[in-house]
C-alpha cells in the first residue's frame, strides 16, 4: 500500500512538474512576452523535469505545438519557434514518428527551412532506422523540396527493403528519382525489376511503358526525363 501510494505521489508530482514547465511557454508562443528561443525550456531541462515521464512530456508539448501552429493558421502568431519545439519534443521521445514527419512538413512548407527539416528527419532516422514511412518521407523531402534526386533515389531504395514496406510504391519513386537525376540506366533496371517481380498487371504494364519511354530517350541521347 505504501509503495503504491508513493508511486501515485511520484507520478502526480512528475505531471505537475511537466505541466508547470509547459506553462512557461504559453506567454512566449502567444506573443505575450519576448519571443526568443532562450525563453523556452531546453531539452536537457525538460528531460530532467519530466522525472522519467518523457513520453508524457513529449505528448504535452506536441499538443502545445499543434495549438501554436493552429494560431499561425488563424493569423494569431508566427511560428518561428516551431523548429525548437520539434527538436525538444523528439529529444524527449526519440520514437515519436509523427512529430518528425509532420514537423518536417511544417518547417519546410511554412518556415521555408529545408535544411532544418532535413536535419530533423536525419535525427528521426538515426533513432528509428528501420521505419519504412520515415525513410520514404525522407526520400520525398529530397525529391519534392530539395530537388536532390540522387539522395531521393537512395532513400527510396532503402525504404523498399524495410519491414512493412510498400515495396512497389518505394520502387516506383526510386525509378522516377533515378530518371530525374539523369541516371537513366538505373531507372530502366528498377522498372524492369518491378515488371518481373510484380503480380500486379497494372504495375507490370506501367513499368513496360516507362521502360519503352526511357529507352527511346536514351537512344535520342537525352540525359533525363
């Protein structure tokens, strides 16, 4: 009984500490006080303040980050502190996959900071190297935002080999990225592999059309699609 009471007390104390720390960001994010990053708690402080309940703290700050972004969409505040929040949340919970993917999208699209988004996703992959969707999204980030088709191809190829992979989807993107990056031969090989390995008639026919298109362009001496 005493041990159970102690656990309940410790949990309540931890929650109180986390909520108290989170309250310190309210004025900053709402624009009621100074808006420098230095006003926000650091990851080290929050890890200590969470008293072992790091995932709970990450969830609480993620909820606040969503509110912060909602305020931005309603023109109530800007979101230049969003990257700091995303870093802190993923420091608290390194396996918070949604935080990596959605934050990278916000940081790229709304803050226009591809480098910061890439760094956040790289952090996510270091902590979750076998996650298919995180790897695939990293490929998309390079493909759509970075226009770095060689990097995109690399991540799509890796994604296709991971557990729970949608292999056809990743392989198709890898083939397209190879083509856009000027690697026509690699693109043809990837499409041929799909045509040979897939039981899906649509995929096989799609691959054959792309192969014919790429081979025609190769013969014409064109370097890309």
